[in-house]
């Protein structure tokens, strides 16, 4: 029961979380304007992927829905605990 509740809250958070994704490298960075570390990582992400096809998307949209979907790698790792 507890585990189920936790999963639901993470899913709910994922739906509301936005990320900057690079379609060339298949990486993404969480956008969290209240998190200093996340802002730094985002700035670094934009520098790294300058000239690439990047776009702001809902984090939920990056989750693979079928086995053939492209897996995006999170480079920030600050999304789950906070
Ligand atoms: Zn890139």
C-alpha cells in the first residue's frame, strides 16, 4: 500500500516536471528553478548541447512507452528526492 502511494506521487510529479531534452544525444536535464544545483546543471547542459536540437518537454513525455522507444538519460538526477 505504502509503495503504491509513493509510486503515484512520483508519477504525479513526473507529469508536472519539465525537462530540457537533446534529441541528438538522447539526454535530458530537469528544469527546477528552485534548485540551485539543477540550474547549474541546466546551464551546463545548454552549453554542452549548443547547436543540437533541444526542446523543453514534460518529463513524462520522455518516459518510454514501448520497448522500441528511445531511452533518454537523465544527467541531473535531482528530480526524485526533492
Ligand atoms: Zn546534444
